[in-house]
């Protein structure tokens, strides 16, 4: 039976969401320029371990970064700051996606290296707190999620620009149970949010010698929000006539990435939030799985770099966190180095990762005591770097 009271309650909640999103639009309109790291007296790198295997693997990534930046750390040009407390236990206790004190510490940093965090699912023994990742992207306005996948021997060189603050994830914890039989979730797209992610993709292509940018949507079905994303993509593409612009639907794109004849043609891909999450996990499988892939989350004031895999709490429960593979968050650390202007150090780290995970593979990580520990792998990386010309 349809009740007027429940419909009115759902309408009120939807109205509140609209007010929040319109306020966000005004905030985006008032934003300034990107931060200039070269103008800073000191760059503060926050290391936020998260939970599960996060502290174990981010600790090893921090060791590697401190090794590469040792001279500038000693000179006071770079400082590392460890930020604890982004655990599911504390988030549940405070019923907050990010505890207030943790968020305050994050905002004191310029860039953040972040470990994985647990997001409660239905049936888990935790309250329905929002994803810490989603909340951090919104709180710090990290609108561009950049995920590279490069496998030269297969002709793969992809860079994904995933919109980070809108789409299906923007209000993912604020859906409405209208009745016991009807639940409604929302997807959000704004002109400002869409324009800045698409422009970032084209600017990256222009500055890195790329000749093709591809939009991925489902605009034939999701006509309002995906349609808006595609319309803005086509308008911005006109400003970059030297770059080929095309668009694909998400379902066929998932197939084309495994098509050996076609996948080599793609270079830069720009996508709404949910599609970007799906497609980049698929793409990561080509270079060894999500455990090997790093991710950048870029904003104008803050940027955050992370592994794209989960927190693997079972490994902690079984005492296996010391055997977790840190290469994903270390790869994210290489992206962090390049982002703040340490390109030479980033290149060394990328080369060392290729040697240690593809060419030599003197150590193998299995996630169990049959393989190397994450600390041993970090030692192997640093030894490899020290032997480079």
C-alpha cells in the first residue's frame, strides 16, 4: 500500500541532497588554481596506513620514498607525517567515514600516501559508514582519479581519468528506502565536475604526446547524466583539434580491452566514477592484478596516492600481513614523486619495480610464508635502486 507520508519523507530527503549538491557546485565555481609545489618551503607527505594490511604495506612504501628523498628530508625540504586512526574500528565508533581528528591531520599535508580501508557491506558487523575513500575525495575535492596501465611487450599504454567526486558514488550512502519494497539510489553529474575531469584528460594527452582521448559512458541508456558527460566531452574536444576524440559505451569497452587487435589503439580514457572503477580493475589484470596497480587522486589543493586493492582483513586475522605485496602502494608512491616534481626519483622507482617484478624477480611474494615479506621486497627495491647508474 502506497502511503503519502513515506513519499513525502523520500521527497524531503531528495530535496536535501539537491541543496547539498548545489552548494558543492558553488564551491567548485569559487576554486583557485592548482598548488605550486616548487613555491613551497617544505612539502609535507602524509602517510595514512588505513586498516587491514594497509599499515604494513604503506610502511614499506614510506621506507622506499624516504630512501629516495633522503637528501631533501635531511635538508628540511620534504617531511613525512604518519597519520593513524583511519581504521574501521575507529570510524565505526565515531560513526564517521573519516574521524574528525584524522581529517584535520590530513588537511595539514600537501600530498597523502594512503593504504586501503574497509568499507562495510550489508551483513558486516559495522554501521553503514560511508567509504573512507569516497569521503576523502569529497572532503579534499580530489576530483581526478588517474590510473596508468603500461605493458610495453603487449603494446598497452593506457591512462584512465576517472571522475572521482560525482556519478553513482557521490551520494552512495544516501539512498532512500521509500517502502520495504522500493529502494532508490542517485547518480549526480555537474557541468563543473564533468568539465574539469575531461579537460584534465585532454591536457594530459596534449602534454604527454598522446593522440587519442576516449570517453566511456552509457549515454544511450542513462540519458540525463551520462548524456551530459558525453555532451561536455564533445564540446571540450573541439578545443583540441590535434587530438582524436571518440566515445564508447562501457559494456563494449570492457570487451575491447581484451581484444588484442583493438586494445593497443586506446591511449587516454575519461570516465564517470562507477565505470572508471570497473574498467581500471579490469585493466590492472593485464599487469598482474589490482595488487600491482597504483592510483592518483588529484585536486587543486590536495592530492592522494593509493593502492587500488582492498584491505584484506583476513590476511591480518591469519597473521599474514607481513607477507602482503606492497608493490601497488609503492607504485602509487612513484606517481606521488612525479606529481611533486621528483621525476628523476620517480623514474628510478618505476625502473626498479620493473626489474624486481618482471625481469629479475629474485623475490616472489605469495601472501604467505612461502614467499618473501613486504619488508624484504622493499629492501630488494632499494638495493636495486642503489645499483642503478
